[in-house]
């Protein structure tokens, strides 16, 4: 049956596309040695508590190739229902670096800001806290970061 063959072929091509998308995302994400995003911090907790909480492997979830750990089953469920609402912007790389030089720079997972509903992370080492710099002109840096990020993930 030709229709079944074409459907199967399209499904196969779609699955390759999804796999490539997940691999591309994973390659562009800031993942720790164990392959977990946010150094194991719970992405939902950034939005709910004054301090982000460490997640646990028992409440892990992999979304499009990127694994997150959660501090509770309910936070995991919230993420599963709406991953785009909780994922860190710019693959978890430093928002300030993306808003200036357009480079992927490591972050301190405890140096962050929720800005326009997005989780932004920042480099904070060796006497340099880029969140402080970001706050001086965040609208400009945000606009530039939003413009720079797609060109980074599409290469």
C-alpha cells in the first residue's frame, strides 16, 4: 500500500528531525558533568521560592534531550505540563554574555533573575557578577540576547 509506505516514510523522517532537534538542543545546553541542566537545581523552584532548591535524580525528567532534576513530584508534574514556562533561557548560559558578546559563558546557578517571565542565569566568579552589569541596562541586553541566541543554536 503506497499510502502506508509514504506515511511510514514521513513518520521516519519526522522522528529523525525530532532526534536531531533533541541532539542539537542537548549540544547547545549548559549541562553539568552528569548531563543534568541547572547543575541539578529544580527549574520550577526558581519561580516558587526565594532560593532555588536542589533536585533529586528520582524526580528527573528529560525534555527534548535535556534532563532536569526536581525537588518534588509536584514540581516535576508542573514542568512536564509546561516545560517552556520553566526552562532556563539561552540553554542555561549567561544572559549577560549573550546580551553583549553573544558567547556561551558558564553560570553560577544561584545567580539568576526572573525577567519577563523567563529564568535568566549569570556568571558570578572571580569578583565578576554579571547580574550586576545586566541590571544597569537589562532591556538592551535582553533584546540583544534574544537576537543572538537563535543564531547560536542554528549553527
